[in-house]
C-alpha cells in the first residue's frame, strides 16, 4: 500500500466505524423503547342519562344521584319511611339528589321531595317502567307542615334512569399528587377517574377518606381495573373509612397503605332470590366476576380466599335484618393476614 492511498484507507475506516456506532446506538434505542411498558389507553366515559322531576309547572334535571338528606321528621313522623327521597338544592338551580330507603330501585309508592325548606310528599304514586332504562313515579303530592299535608295536591312525575341509580355520590379533591375521594362509588366515579387520568397526570395516589361502598359493583370493578392498569396507588388516611365496594377499589392500588385508626369494613351480598352469597356453591358462576377481580388485585389464590372471607364475615346489606352495625371491620391481624396493605 503506498502512502497516497493511506489517508483514503483511514478515512474509509472512520466512515465504517461511525456507521457501525450509529447502527449499534439505533439498535439499542430500538430494543429499549420496545421493552417499555405501554401505558393503557384511557377508556371512554360511560354515559349517564339524566333523570328529571316535574312538580306542578316546574321541572328539575337530576344531575346527581345518591343519599341526599334523610327526610323523616316532617313526613308522618315515620322513622322507617320507604320509597324515594329527593332533595332539590340551590333553588332555583336545576340540581337534585335522589335516594331510595328500600333499595336502589323504587318498589313502593311513597316519595318525598324537599325544595329549599319546603317538604312535599306523596303516598299514592303509580310506578311504571319506561322500557329497560327508566322507572317513572306519577301522582299527586302535597306540601307538609308539622308532619301533616296542607294545601292543594300538585301533579308530580319522577323519572329515574337506570344509569343514574348506579351513579354514586363520589367527589374528588386534588391535592398535589393525591386525589382525595369521598362518597359512594358508581358510574360517576368511573368517569371521574377518567378525568383524573386525562387532566391530572400529576396524581399518582387516590386517598379514600370516607368511602362507604358502591352502588354498582360491576362498574366499580371496571374502575378498579383502570386504576391498577395505570399504576396508581391507594391510601386510607388516619381515621379514614372504607367499606364494601370501597375496599374493592382500595385493593386496586399498586401500593396500598392504611393510616392509624382507619376502619376497613367488609360484608356479604345477596342475590335477587334473597340467597346470601355464602349459600351459593363456591364454583357457582355468581362468584366468578368477584373471584377474578380479587385474584387480579391480590394474586392467586390469595384473592379468592379473601373474597370468600368477606362473604362470611358479615350479613348481606340487603338481608331483611341487616343493619350497618352488621358490617365487619377488619382487625389489624386480619389486614395483615390478607395482605390488604403492601407497605
């Protein structure tokens, strides 16, 4: 090789070297990016069809369904009033709360409406179904004072849609990287978590301050899976309270912590036939969805074991002789046994 060829050879070597280096870096970048865990897409919101209340010539849209105020002292002094209780707040704002004293579906003809400080009641409302999506209560109601009806009856129609019955009452408050949660869980909660993931990427922990349960277990499990898939943690603060579906949602956290003095309540459920969950054979399809969810959150077979523990720990909440006192609040030893906390 002569000296005049040497620089060309060196230049060629340099080109080959740098090309090889670039190729290696690209290969490394390609393999590292492909190994990254894909972030799950954020699902679409579940539609909530609004209900409405018509009293006389005025109509209110029901924006939110939940416990509302328990109105018993101004209506026959009856502490065990069945039927619907509706509270219209911020009058004349179109906003209302709805609850049912005998289950999520109205099965009696009683209804109470509270508009501002005025109570209206009806004891003979007709119940009818509107397809598969809504229930209507129609009939006269009267203003009540001191537990007695007064004034002329007013025509009233209450339309309750199925999607709002399972809406829940949950509220979130953003505090730095935490989202503080209160209220009953349902479709409303599912949509709120979508909002969290979309608009508050800084939030990595959901703090369940006071979450007494869920009004729609199927949707609640979807919410829990969404929380797990996106890697959020869950927390119950000191002296906080979670029960029933609130516990199911708590289990969805990648990391789970329970503060000192917090209460964790579990109980059973019952089917439409009145049978308690524990009365169904363990391999009955009625258990499958819950077993699968708990296995996903706690691992197999830990999740299955915890689920069957919950349905034998206390009565079902729709058992005729059930009371909130029947809720079983887990001991420190039980929480440790079932690995409810991760740290």
